[in-house]
C-alpha cells in the first residue's frame, strides 16, 4: 500500500508576524498508523524540501507519544526534510492521499491548482481521500466531474468555528473551515471541541481537529482491510 501525505509550505500566520505551518501531531499520528500497517509513505508539499512546522504544535502541551516518536526517528526526520514537490506527483503512483492540517494549508493548499487537481484525480480513480483539522479547507475549490463543489451534499467535518475562536485566530485566517464547508453545500457536523471526531461519506474522510488525527488515519486504513 502506498500512501501520499501532503503538507503545507506556508509559514506566515497572516499579518501577525507569527509563524505557522503544519501541525506536528497531524503528521506524526497518521504517519505511524500507516507505517505500522506496512504502508509505504511519501511526503509532498507545494515547494518541496523541508516544510514549515507550526512552532506551537511542538510546545510541551501539544506533544504526544507519536510526536516524540517522530522526532526521535532519524529516517522520518530525513524524509520530512526532503518532501517531494507536489507538481511532480502522479495520483497513479499511490493508493490514497492524506492531508494533515495546521493553519498553513488555508493559505497555500486551498488555492493550489496541483492540489485541487490531485484530489479530483484520486476521487475519479475511486481512491479514498482523507483530511484532518484545517486540511478539509483545501476542498473549497475541488469539484465533481459535473463541476459542482465536491463537498456539496456530503457529510463532512473540520476545524470548528468554536475551536478557531478558542485559539484566537478567527480574524486572522483567510477563511473559517466550518463556514467554508457549509458555504460549499457540505453537511457539516462536529463533536466536542478538541475531542476526536471523524466523518466518512463514500471516499471522503474528514477529521475535526488534531485529536482526530489517529482516528482519521485508522478509518482510512479500514478502506483497505
């Protein structure tokens, strides 16, 4: 089984002067879910090379067993430092794709034509697509073959407005994930703030927040059981 994981290359948190990027737990927990299941994992990003880590995700309060495992894994760290450029990736080479979040994807992957086309091609090939936390926001321009919004009429979740308010970034992000999914016609639902909550609708699997990362990856793996 070959799994593609797509990370952000965006490191600026709006006009705040603070850094952002991908959220470490949302990479580490799925990464080891896939690796421990025997999958071959490829990491990609729009710019290639070493993607920016949201520094907040590496603070003690947000570290987990899996983030510690990742940081102690020389092979994983080396792989992260050399992500493949997204525009060189072919859907045909992979069985599925997983998008970790962090705030970065709202700025780059949500607007990236290669990412949009890649998600559309995975679904056209009847391969499952999973996204967690802010990453469901990258679906905002993804279309069905009929040209309709992909999430229209589909059950979805993603980082809740209440969670964005909780981290004080409601007026910083380019758009709110929950609002955008609803605006595109998605049937949005959520669990408790910061709790694990995952939704599946056909080939589309979405998780609400960092704590949903492992469960989102586990549900994706079940599609191949």
